[in-house]
C-alpha cells in the first residue's frame, strides 16, 4: 500500500500587508500550561485529627501553622463540626495556642480565628466556644492588633516627617530606605487586615447573644471599630460597618461613635465608589441621625450637599431619602435644602414621575417637612413643577401629597406666587379650588384626604379668590353636613371651623355664611366640644371674624346666643382660650344693643363680676352661706354642681336682694359698719364696672 499523505500544513499567519513576514515558520510555538497554584489549605482527613492536634504542640512555628490549617480544612466541611466540637481538648488547645502565640505568627492567628469563625456561623456551637473562652481570646487579639497598628502608624509618620525635614539634603539612600519602610508597613497592614477581618466576623456572630455583646461593649468595642474605619480594605470596612450598625441601636453605644472623626469618615464612605460600602455607611448614619446632637454635627459638616449629590444615583435614593427625612426635622436642614435648588427640583421630579399611584412614604414625608419652611415652599413653587403636583393630588387622591400642598399654601408669599402661576396663560388652572371642593364632596369616606383638602382651603386667604362661587359650588353644603353634631371626627371639625373663619374674613363669602345654618352649628359645636382647647379657640376666633362686617354681625347676633356662650369660656383655665374669649367678648360688648338682643344686661353683669371678682365673692360669702344661681339666669355657669366651681361666681340673689343692683345694696341695713368698710375697701381695689 502507498504511504498515507502528509498532514496539511497549518494556516499561514499573514501580516497586514497580506504577505508572510521574514522568519515566519509553519509550526506554532508550543503553549505553556498555566502554572498550578498551591491550594490555600492542605488536604486533611478527620481520621488523622489527633495527628493534626499533636502538631500544635511542636516548637517549630511552621509545623504549628500546618497543623492549624489542616484542622481549619476539616472545619470547612459542616459535617465535621459536630465531631470537632465534641472533642475533649481541641477547642481548648486552639484557644491556648492563639492566646500564647498570636504575637509570634499572624498566619497561625488567622488560621485559628478562621477555625473559630466556622463554628460561630452556627448558634448551637456558641456555648462550646464560650466554654473554652474562644471569644475572649479573639477579643484579646483584636485589642492587641489595634494597639499595634497605632504604634506602627505613629512610627511610620515620624519617619516621613524626618524625611521631609531633610528636604533637599536627603540622599538617594534616605529615599530608598523610606520606600522600603513604606513597603514593609503596607505588607504588615495587609496581613493585619486579614486577621482583624476574621476576628470581627467571629465576634459579630458571637454577639447574637445580648449578654456577650454587652461584654464586648464593656471592653470598648465601639471605639475599636471606629479605629478600623481608617483602613481602606473594602471587605474589612463592610464587616466593621455591619457590626457598628448592630451596636448603634443602643444609646450607650451610639455615644461612643459620635466623634467628629468618625462622622467625617462615614460621610466620606457614603460617597465611596463601592455601592455596598456606601449603602452600609448610609444605613449607619441613619441609625445615628436619631440623636439631635449628631444631626447638628452632620449638618454643620455639610452632609446635606453630599446627600443631594447622591440623589442622582438611583440605587442609593431609598437610603438618601430616609436620611434627608431625619435631617428635615431641623430648620437648619430645611434652609440648607432650600439653598440647594437643584436638589429640591430633583425631589419634585421624583414626586411628579413616581411610578406607583401613591408617592413613596419616605419621599412624600420629606416633602411635607420641607414644605413647612417658607423659603423651601417658595423654591417648590418657583420650580414650575408644583402645578403638576396639584394635578397628581386630584388624580390619585393621595392624602400625604395633599399635605404638601396644604403646607405650601400656609405661607403667604408662596401662596401668592402659586396663585399667580395657576392664573397664568401657560398653566391655566384657575379652577383648581373648585376641583378641590368637588373632590372633598366625593371623598367623605376618606377622612385623611378630607382633612388635608379642608386645611388647604383654609390656608388660602387671598382676596381675589372667587369665594362666592365656591360657596355656591357646594362648599357651604359640605361644611353644613360635616358640622352636624356627631357626624365628623374632631380633626375634620377643627378644619371646618378654621375654613369658616377664613370665609368670614371675606365680605362676599361672609354674607353666605351668615345666611346659612353655620352660625348655629358653630354655637352647637362650641358647646359640644367645650373640652377640646383647639376647637374652642378656633370657634371663638371664627365668631370674632363673623363680627367684622356690620350686616353679617347683625345676622349672627340675631340668630345665636353668642354672649352667654362666650361668657362660659371667659373663666377658662387655659390661657389660650381665655385670651380669645376675652377678645371676642370685647367685640360683642362694643356692639351691645344691635339686633334687638335682650342679653345686654347679663353681659354687663358678667363684666362687672369679671372685673370685681374678689369683692363679689366676699359679699356673697358674708351675706349668706348658701349658693344661688348666677344672675345672668342662663345657667351656663351652673352646669357642674360642685361647690368649688360655684364659689367662682359671685353674683347671687340673697334674701331678695340682687348683688349686682347697687341701689338695692345701698338700701340694705348692713348692721355692721366695719364689715361694710372692709367690703368698700375691697371694692376700691377692684376694677370699676364697664
């Protein structure tokens, strides 16, 4: 048979010019196989455990390290952990070796601590570790390495300073020696980082038990962790931040973490390029931000600008919004946020374009807090996005977002700018308040949204608002329905009263209010909610507003028993209620006789009693020990029959004589001139009758 044909030649390798270069050959050079790396841990068999343990007793350090690594190799198999934990002396020997030789070999320390780390991942092995004082030994290693790092760092800084002092006189040998020292220092630091990393991991697992965690805290664990933040190893920083986050939920631990250096370092880490590290730092800052002092320090350090810059990174927005909400509690942060207009615009864009129907709670809560600041509210309006916020409220009926609109409308300057913008030809939303009224009529089953809509309308106090059209559009019917006794919750009642007070200050809408049932309903509300300080104060203020215009005042005084009702609260123990009741009563007194009212004399009697209370009480006690009814005859002061309250009202009818009748008092035979002189002396000390 003829010989087989030769194999085809390998394809030619051509240069870019299409030809074969000089020296090219048909055979490719052989490819060298990659060099096989030695395994990190040597092979080990559980049957040779005793031999591995014997290696720990040898004097040669390499043999100790080899034995510890083989034991660590066994621990990487979870099925071996129970066997190793039940061994009589293994954990005790490892703990003793770590305690005695940790200063001699970092490699030995790392392998033993890694062995403890394998056990610490499972809670059922924690008692075995604590029994052999493994946690205490790891803590000692951590403390020693922290002190060693401070010493090495100080020595390295001194060497650098000496080299800088030499200046131009420094020789190449000096520079070479410094480079050698820096390289050695960095090598030691890398080895130490590995040891501290596994040590912190082990201690973090053991800290699941609160008692163990308290022992670590007593040995200044928070301060040691703060020192680790100076390093640049990412994995080490991650586990350190995780441990600090766990400890920061307790106040005593938090107080050890609030140093200026620690807070500054956390702010730097929040801008780290590694996303895990940045998020962990923000989470720890969030835990610390519940402390008012720490919040102030962070604001002064410029954290608001850092957070505003981080808003541009979508994965970090959740953590950033939580932190900004914490800082928005302080007015300083609100002012700073208002200064960063791009941040405010970004927040409004997030609100307008939020993908879900309801805006996220962290975002909308932050906006609600910022809207309480006048300057921040003006920035929101000037951004041009606020009309879209109002449209979103009407579309989604988001009660929390409506609260933002309500707070913005509470600032006169921002409200004026918003009104002008909505009236402009570019926006064309002049009927937005009509839409709010219609929305309120259709959301009776949503009290949260109803409260915010009523509060928004109550905050709009501009004169060029078509209040008359709003009243005809159903606003008065809505308020009448909501103020029916027992129909609405107290929050809704309060907002209705405030809205009526706003309507009463405008002549056009005040006439609508006077011709409706609202004055009588306000009077009923004042009597029914007499124990609610806020509602009483707002009702009294609303009645004061209803007395501004003549035609409205006459109608209100004719339809209600306003004077006796207000007199009931003129002796309230609340300073706020007392002040408002006095103002309203003074306005009523200025118009006594209008509307044909028959209570002018009772009002005079009450004012005499109010300004001469001491004299009247003295007269009442001396004339008779019994207590009668108030001279007003309306019984507002006799709702409670306790003697202590009746003692407050001095006008009594005693033996047919009226205490307020000066002529009757003069005709009476006192029979005791000294007593009369005492009473007259007391009367001169009081105020004269109005």
